[in-house]
C-alpha cells in the first residue's frame, strides 16, 4: 500500500517537473530586426519591429535580456503563476466596480446672469469659483 502511494507521489512530482520544463521551453520572447536583446511583449523597444521567438531560441542565438523590461524575471513569474494556477485553482475575490467621477458643466450662474461654462467633478455640481 505504501509503495503505491510512493509511486503516485513520484509520478505527480515527475509530471509537475515536466510541466515546468515544458512551459519554460514554450515561453515566447520578442526580438527586433536589428537589436541584440530579447524582450517581453509589452516592452517599449518593440515599437517599430517585433519578431516572436521562443525563449530558448533567443538565448541560443546569443540575444541578451533587455535591461528595461527584464524578461527573465517576468517570464519566471509567469511560469510560477501558471504552476500555481494549475495546481490550486485559486479564484480571486470579486472587486466592486470603480466609479469614475464624470465632469459636468457648473450649475451656478455668473454675475451677468448666464450659466457658468466651467466643468467640474465636484459632487455639489459647482466649479471651484462658485463653491
């Protein structure tokens, strides 16, 4: 009975290790036409050209990690996040919607008798001058 449990644990460990290694090989990095660095997808240096390659391929070709977007740190975090989400399935708590203040025209009247043209986000409906 104990040997069956040991084999099950060993198999689970092997599968988890295989998952981590396969996800590391399938990570996508991005390079530019003329650059010598690899980046994450949202890096500012990918503004004009963006070529998708695997992370291992980028390292094999001699590309270095970008010092701005830090793809090694980002991709390691992504692997850990994938591993945690696959093993535990944590569901984040729902957040209440954020209500944005909408600017509207001031409700006050000027000395000339016309409506104020300023816009305000104040809850009273009046601009800074008419409060």
